[in-house]
C-alpha cells in the first residue's frame, strides 16, 4: 500500500474544497465550511496499486505563504486559482515561487514533489480576469502541469487532473523507495507532530 499526501493550496474561495470534494465524492456541493482545515482520507486503486490518499485542504489560505509545514508534509501540490479573480492568480504565483524556492534549497523531497497548477471556475469564463495563456505560461515558468477546469461542471476533468497528479507522485515515490528503503516511520512521526488536524474519511 502506498501512502500519498497531497496538499490543495490557493487563494481564499478559489475552489480548493470544491475540487477535493468533487474528486472524492463526485458531488459539487456549492458551499463548504471555510473556517476549518482538514485532511480527507480515502483508499483506492490506481494502476493496480493500492493507495492510501490524504488530501490536505487548508481553511482560508489567503495571506499564508510560509508553507513550511506543508512543504515537509506533502508529496505533491495542487495550486488553485479562480480564473475570474486576478488576485487569486497572483497568490497562486506567490505559492509556486515559494515551492520553487524550497526546491533550490536542496531538500531532496522537494525536488521530487509534483506540482499542478489549476485554473478553476472555467464555467465563469464570461467573467474571466486571467487568460488561459497566462496560466499556461506561469506553469511553464515553474515546470509544472496546468489545466483549466470547473469543479462545478467538469467532473471528468477533475478526476483526470487528480489522476495525473497521483500518477506522478506514485512514480516519484517508487523511484525514492528504490533509493532509500527506510525512513517512513520517522516521517509519519513528523506528520503527526506537524498536523494535529481533523481527519475526514469519505
Ligand atoms: N461557478 C463556480 N463556482 C465554484 C467552482 N468551484 C467552487 N465554486 C464556488 O466558489 C466558492 C468557494 O469554493 P470553496 O471550495 O469553498 O473554495 P476554497 O478555496 O476552499 O475557499 P476557502 O476555504 O475559503 O479558502 C463556493 O461558493 C463554491 O460553490 C466552480 O468551478 N465554478
């Protein structure tokens, strides 16, 4: 069984919870409690491999850029912005910069982390403030994958995006297992120290 830890980060109201809940439950609920951070957990099978997935969904992310805990915890990141909100794009840019910075900091785990930039709320394209090409360029500049989608309307695209992220993370983890056979216990300890958060099973 592989353990995969994924952090969904982005500006306030960009649709972090909507994306995570859509992927995990197929449902788009509309309103989500934003005053509590949580970790959703789910078991499933990907390419014949059993996965224990944890998705970290912070409460309102706006203004928080330190990311120290998240960078130590996560195997991968989904950075979300709202295509109808330029401020959320600027925040996503700052988050990507922070992640890049930690890569340069020569921490091996960070070099291997998967990052996916998502422009959410594509159904609101009549209110668009951020062009598709701007998202694509930001992703290219940060060597991460990119897509635009709508958590509200594009269930298949949401699943495809999460599946790409999880495939990339599991192949990174496989490569890491080959190089370093032990150490997961101390990491688990660190995670428990860092995240004393509510856990939700869905
Ligand atoms: N039109 C539209 N609305 C969306 C979409 N995704 C999320 N929303 C709405 O955007 C609002 C914020 O969504 P959340 O999922 O709570 O966003 P969040 O990033 O988790 O918000 P915070 O936890 O407050 O930072 C809610 O009213 C959602 O219904 C989408 O794809 N299209």
